[in-house]
C-alpha cells in the first residue's frame, strides 16, 4: 500500500514537471517565432501575385514547369524551339527584299547575263516562258546586274527616250532613278554608281527630277556631265523600261542595243563590248524560294555584302538562326527541322498580309478588294 502511494506521488510530480517543461518550451518557441517574424517584417516585402512565376503554367506550348522561377530542362527546350521558330518566320518576312534581288540575279545568270556588260532584253516582250518578278507583257525591259566590289565605281550611259528606270541595291532599296523620272528627264545621260565603301573625291549629286544638277567628271580622257549615286551594297540591279511604238517593241529594243552602255569607270577608255541577250521565249526564274532554300539564298547575300549593308537589328535576327557573314550556313538537324516548318508559316503569313490586310487604310473602297500596296501613300510605309 505504501509502495503504491509512493509511485502515484512520483507520477504526479513527473506530470507536473512535464507540463511545466512543455509550457516553458512553448513559451520559448513562441518568443523565437515572434522574433523571427519581427526580423522578416523589416526585410521581407509581400510579392504581388502578378509578378510571380508559378511552378506550372499551361500555354500554347503545353505545360511549362519552373522551380523557384527557374525553368526546367524540358521547358527550356520548348521555349528555345519556339523562339527559333518565331525568328525563322521573322527572317522570312523581313528579308524578302534581299532574296527577291538574289532571285533576280540568279534568273539573269540563267540567261547568261552574269556580268555588267551582259544585258537581258525582252525584245519580243515577256511571255509565259519566263518567271519575271512583277513584270508585264507590254514593256521592253532591259535588265543587268553589276558588282561594285569587283569593278569599283561603275558608269551607266542611258539613251534618250528611256522610260522609268532605276538602280536598286541588294536589299531592293532605291539607289537612283533614270530615264523619265530621273534627273536626265528622259533625255538620256551618264550616271556613276559608287560602291558602299568608296571614299574618294566623287560625291553623290541630288538626283531628283526637281534638282537635276550634275557635275563634271573625267571619264576616260574626257570631262563629262554626270549624275552620281552611292549604293549601300556591292550587288546592284539595273532595270530600264522602254515602251511600244505602234504596238511593237522594235524601236525600244533598238534603243537599248544601240544606246545602253555599262562599264567600270577605270575602264572608260577601253570598255568591254556590250552583249544583249534576249529573254523573250526563254525559260528562266527570278522568284525567290518559298521553302528551306530561302535561307540558303539569304546566306549567300549576307556573305557577299558588307556588314554595314543592313542594320544591327536585322543582322542579329539573321544570326539568331545561323546566317552570319563569314560563316557557312549549316544548321543542325533540330534547327533545320524548325526552319522548314517556319518557312511554311512565314510564306502563309506573307500571303495573308498581302491578300487580306488588317489595316483598313489599305482598302481603297470599303467592302471591296481594291487594295493599295502603299499604305499612307508612302513607298516606305511611314504613315504612323
């Protein structure tokens, strides 16, 4: 009996002691938490939900996963595939001007017009045999390419009576008008086209219809009145237009063959004989590729032209898919697959923009399909 009473007393004492220790521990824990919360309140800011990155995000790419805001390997692969695809589409849309000129150059080369003194003439007009970019069947075209890197400043002599003519650089940018809208005002004359890296004594003239002032330049052994323009690229396309006389192309074709001359300024005393190649009835293609070959055509242009030929933003865009001056365009299997898909979407996008523009200013008549190609009535589309 005494033993039982003793054990009961010990148990009660332990219970009291245990409760006392628990209360003390709870008090210590509460004090520690309060101290920690106090510290956090001084250094922690509540983060707005809108700037958080959840661990799981449902997107058009599927599930995107993050750990403390850091994307997982699977998510990283998805978004890089996506950005490579998007840049492939953008490169197609933004570099159509460059590949269009390259397509024209390759088409002229098919016909044998592969250097400055060889000119393609549609002396019997354009027919269904040739695929000629934006050509029409009632104009006597004369077309030639010249390489300013290889030949330096180049002289173009055009005859009186020439219709609208122009020189475009390798990004299809305007260099100078000739003929009816040019400074010669359809009276003919002599032009000199300077390379982009030219830093000699010759300086560009105003070259407008309104201000057609020329300068005296020694061409060979003689002083000549000339108009001077400077291109941003080495490759340049000359396109001249002649008109029908009594419904026939003969007079215009004769005008080109007898009056058009192209030669390097350094060879003015002994220029090569001009060669005129008929493009009428011939099979040739001047249209850029709408498949993976588009990127190959662009890579050729980028490697040919000076680095200053396009601005850093466009250079970077091309570089992001592997088109870099001085480097072979050789994407791996993953990138090639992505670009082959991107070109399909890019081509579809370009056609949607052309045939169904979203800008209401493109439509001449409401509800009709009469569409202007120059929104804002500006050839640079600077209407905003």
